[in-house]
């Protein structure tokens, strides 16, 4: 592990790099890790493919404890040893386990989207790493009743990306994650969306290294084993946005809650409600953070 003092004017105390056989992981530490307590353990905030920069606002709402954000192994500053291997939720869970072993646990973990899926995989594999896991809108397509059609739609997104590039792939991704209700057998027969409608490029620049697109093969097709998740010794809380409707990211945590009997809590806003201007998106960060404080016990 290497460490460098952050030169920025934020509350990031340090940026650290942790090398494992499979990845070189970069993570940011807010506050002093020595100040973690049993009642206020370190809070690890994760996404996939969103990296650390997407969680700056949320991190600043937790000055009562140390906070860690990170870039997953195929995002931003972090690197994977095998560029041909698309990380699975279990791979990402192994990375989170390595970080927690480095900083000391157990920790509380807030995971959003793919990060929530990876958090669920961690709770199954290493429940001793966690005090509380809050899995906010994991788009676990394998857990919903229409899993077969969701998986087919994910394959179609990835196929379009590989054949035609980012613009069409991303347009089809946006259409899929915005769909309200179950994906039916006729979904793939719909005309392709126009990338220009979403402000996306219509020309193919030839690149095929987008982490969100590569994740389509492993993240939104995943489902946790209900019995294994029920057996986790940490507290697992599933979370859904009040304004997310019947999107996949909202339906999946409801389905997992039904299958496991785990807590399901409604958070303010939608899928990105914790954001305070990152990537030009502003949700309800104050309300969101207040709910997260309450769920974590403070």
C-alpha cells in the first residue's frame, strides 16, 4: 500500500493505492481512520461503474466518522491486472474485502447501483467485514421474475455497443434502465433508440473500453443466493428510491426483500438522489444523507 497526502482543499486526508494480485485499487480517505468506533465505524461508499468522484457530496455529510470512497478495478485510477477479464460482483467483493482488511473493519458500507450488487456479494462472502450494508437500488436483473428477458436485453445492449460503438450501446442502456415495469418477450423487437435523442454521439469512434458497457455482461444479470444472503451475519438493508417507480433498479431490491425477508427501506428521490452536482446531477443529498444516517443508527 502506498499513500500520498491530498493537495486539494477538500476533506480528503489521503489517497491510497492498494495492490492485489488482480488489481491496483485507488481509494480516498475522509477523516482519520483512527477515529472509527464500534458505534460509528468507517463508512465505505461504493458504486460500479461510478468511482469515487461521484460520492463527494455524500461523503461530506458524514463528518461524524471516517469515510472511504474508491474507484472500482476497471474505473478511473484503479486498474485490473487482466484487461480481458470483465470483473464479476465476486471480483469486486474481493477488492472491497482487501480494502477493509487494509483499513480495519468491520465497516458500514453504502453501495449504490452496481456497488450495491457488489456489497451484497461481499455480505455473502465476508459478512465479518460489515456491521451494516445498505444496498441502494441494486439492478440485480437475475432476481426479478422477468430475469430471462432482462438478461436478453442486457446482451442486446452489449452486442450493440460491440457492433456500433458507445452511442447506440448507451442509448439502449438508458432505454432499458428507464423502462417502467417488467421486460416482456417483445422488448427486443422494438426499434433501436436514436442516440441523438439523449445527446449521445451517432458516429462510432472505434473505442470499446467503456466500463459501464463491459459491466453489462456481469453486473445487471446477477442475482444473490437468497439462502446465502439470509445467512449473512451482518445487518443487510435493501433500499429503493421513492421516485424510482418500477425501474429495474427499484424492482430488484423489492424482489430480493421478498425472497429473503430482509429489510427494505424507502430513501428520498431516485437512483442518484445522493448526488449534489457531480456529473451535473443534483438530487436530494441532504434528505438522502439524513435517511442514511438514520438507517446506520445515527
